[in-house]
C-alpha cells in the first residue's frame, strides 16, 4: 500500500486538488434554480387546501399538472399550478389525500394530507347523503350570538387561528429546504472516494496473495 | 434529465434495469485497476455537476458531463454514472431508486455511443481532436434528451414532443458541455495524454 502512495503521489495530489477545486466551485456557484426534484408543500386553511410547488433549487413550478387522489387511488380533482407555483382547492371529502404534481418531462412530486389536518370541514360532509355545497362561504364576520353552539365556536376559533398562522405558514413555505446542502455534497464525494479505496484494497489484497503464492513456490 | 419515481411503467423500468446492468457488467470488466482513480474523479465530477445550474427561459437545467466521462472511460461510464446516480438519488433526491436503471441508460448509453463515434478522432492531432471533443460533449447531452423521450414514450405518448422539449431546454448545456469537453481534452493532451488512450 505504501509503495502505491509513493509511486502515485502526483496522481493522489491531483485527485485531491481536483476534488477540492470542484467542491469550492460548487459552493461559490450562484445556483438559483434547477429542474429536478419537485418539492410540494400543502397546508389546510379551513376548508381549503393551499399548495406551493418548487423545483429543487427554488424555481417555481408554473403550469404544472396537479392531481389529487384519495389514499385508495381514486382521483378527486385536478388542476394546474399558477405563475406563483400555487394551487388551491376546496376539500371535496373529509379523507386523507395525496397531491401529485407532474411538471412535465419526467418531473414529479407528491404530498400527503392526513385526515386529521382537515378540521375545517364539517363532519356532516362525510355522510353520503350530505349535499356537496354545505360549507359556510363567509362565516368570518358572523357576530357572536348568545346562542352559539360548540360547532360554531370551534369554527370561529379555527378561522382566527388560520389567520394568525398565515405568516408562520408563509415562513415555513419560504424556508423549506430548497436544494442539496453542503453535507449532502461532501457526503457523496466521500462515498466515491471510499469506493475507490475499496477497489484499491481489493486489488492489493489480490496482488499480495499472488506474491505470497509465488514466494511459497 | 433524471426521471422521477412513479412516472414510468413496469416494463420500461425493468428493461432499463436489465440494460443498465448489462452495461455496468461490461464496464466493470473493462475498468482495470489503473483506471479506478480516474473513474472515481469522473464519478465525483458527474455527481456534483448536477448542482451547477444554467437558467434557461422559464426553466433551468444543469450540467451533466456524460460526454467527458464516456470519452475517458468508454464502457466504464456505466458503473461510474450508476454510482453517481445512486448518490444523487440518496443525497439530493434527484430521480429515484426504481428509475435508476432507466436514468443510467439515459446518461450512460449516449456516453458510450459518443465514445465510439469520437474516441478515435480525439486521439488525433488537435485540429481534429478539439472539434470532435466539442461534438462529443454536445451530442452526449443531445442523445440523452432523445433517450428521455424514448423512456417516456409509453407514458407521455408523444415521443417527438417530449424529446424536442428536453433537447430544446438543453441547447445551452450542449454548448457549455461541448466547450468543457474540448477544454478538458486540450488540457489532458498537454498534461497527461495517457488519460485519453484506449
């Protein structure tokens, strides 16, 4: 092993210099956008699901095809993302849903909305006979009446919470991991160097076994 | 050029895996010990090249570098690209585990093809070698786009349209990769000409 490092010293220096150079190059590169992985982020506000889709790197998915399924694979609705990469829809049924975004030429992303996040939709909606359009359209300004029942109070609280949480959700959307981080990059390069080391080890084990066999003869 | 999980149908995925496995087996057989370090450098370059983005119109694309990998390694491009793609999938979530075979074919098959087309020319004098290296870098990306169209032929149904979209988006990348490949070849010819030998 030692002779290998000595005889190949320039090669090793060059490899190290090359890898370090590439890593530095990548750190300095003003990479802003990409076309690759599609990141979907969806959140529920009352009876509406909002979503934003980005490519890894932060570029918005404009005009991406959105299909919403229930977990059984039945298609509930479909649409397209707007210029901000956003897509919103009213919750059609109180079931867990899976959003799938197809951004064309092989790009796809998905997000699952668990059923316990969909709290703004009245329980009645799960009953099969319930009319589709029974969600309150503009209940926000309802004056608190003396005869409020539990459901109404809950709805008012939820709406207020949704409003208060809006900036927080906005922040979450903004700060979502946009692309690979430095540890990811260095980790990958480390694996490649490790594989090379493994190949070198196998080779020299094989070689030293051969030398050992020759000595015996 | 990485196709995500959940788009392709089973037969496409399976044939991708079979072809990529065959290519990798040939590549490993041809990759003798002296070439391991250079294969590793190229794998590392391929791995990080995908992070170098070039904004193109509404979308943006990244470097691929399959041309130079093919030119230096020939069939060795298969194992190298496979390893780099596995790591890109695991660390960057580019592509997907089930699409590894198809993605390897998309990027490695054009690399080997261009190696046969241009490998001989590149070893000749600079007047021929540099244009050939440029063409090798550019065409590897071009054929990659065609391969994406082929892979999606059973899902997006319009081979010409998909190929056109992918190739059109990658035109700047073709030019950049052509330049990078020509630059690498010029550099290697001066510094370490044995890297380009068969």
